[in-house]
């Protein structure tokens, strides 16, 4: 214990303003990384890594030898294993680092027009209880996550989106991919199945697909339930259910950057319960 106290006194004696700046920068980076992965399968691994680093620092300060040696070996070889296991999450994180509010996916006016058309279509589909899933591609290319389906390459409009999801349309069971101001593909299938055991069983395939795609990429995915007529939005692995059209418009226009309105749990208190998820496949809405 005395060795630990002496070590802390030594650190305080050597402490300078630049050290404070460095600590704050590192703390901010750690916070952003944890916030980015909250609710994903990588989150628990990150918490475990933070715990091991804390143990390593304390063991070093206490003058122990065996524990720091073992942990140093774990860090050395474990880093390679984590890169392989979480390569998709790493790619997504690197893509998100370049994202800024100063660099929107659409020009302001163009973005607003696209958002309005998507909201109008979602409202129409919800009132008619017609299911649909609209994936809005942002900075992460969806090519590796979606079987593209049928190329459309037409201007986004509420009429086009409503027509695609009409039950008699051959493309109505799949997802629509929106790229910039274009409906790029329709009848698309999101490829990966959910690995999360915590999902509500009542959630249909469309909702699970939307959640999965939002965890794998930075896409914003709008889901309309054919059973309840509810509008939902999946972003960063969080599903907001029971959105009103004006709520949906506000979220899409903001690009999902509404962290200041989130509670400590990551839920928006004014909305229906939030479900978190892993990765999934798309198709018709089985039960919700």
C-alpha cells in the first residue's frame, strides 16, 4: 500500500498542464468509443478491456510483477484476435470518425426534400397498414450488407415509395435503398441474421432487419409495420417505435445526431420502449 501511495505522490509531483490536456483528450476518445458501441456485441468486450487496463495500471503501481506480465501478453496477442473478430465494427467506426455535421450526406435543401418525401410515404403506408422498410445510405456503403435487388435509380418521391410497397408489387417484400436523392434499389434483402438473444419475440423480420443494418452501418432505416401501422426508426442499433410523422422528419433531418436528448440509458423518454439488437435479414413483417 505504501508503494502505491508513493507512486501516486510521484505522479502528482510530475503533473503538468499538458498532462491534464492529454488525459482529457484520451477520456473523450474513450467516451466516444463507448458511446458508439453502446448496445452492440462489442460493448461488453470494450468494458472488459477497460477493466483489464485498470487492473494492469494498479498492479504496476503496486509493484506486482506476475499480473502485469500476464496482462501484457493478453494485450499483445488479444489485439490481433479482436481485430479479426470485430473487423466489421472497426470498419464502421473508422467510417464514423469522418462524419461531421459540417459534411451532410445531402445538400441542405436536397436533404430536406428527400426527408419530406420519405416521411410522406411512411405516413401513407402506416395509415394503410402496408409494411415497408426504407434504408437510407449515408457514408458506409451498403453493398456488403444488402443483396441489392432490382435497380431503380429514380428520384425519391412518396408516390414511388408507396407504389413499391403496395402488396401486389413484386418488390414489396424487400427493402428500398435510398442513396442521396435517388431510390437506388428495391426488393433488396439485408443479409445477416440476428445473433442477439434479447430481442422481443413479437418483433417481425422487418424490424430485426432494420436493427441489424443500423448496427452494421451508419444507415438510418425506417420501418412501417403492416400489423400495427407503427412507424419506427433504427439508427446505431437503437429502434425508436411509434414515431409520429413530425418525429420521424425531425430525426431524419438531424441525421440521427440527437445525443443531447438521450437519457442515460440511451432511450428517448418521450417515445415507446427502445429495443437493441445485433445483425439480421430482411423480408416481410412477420408479426409486428
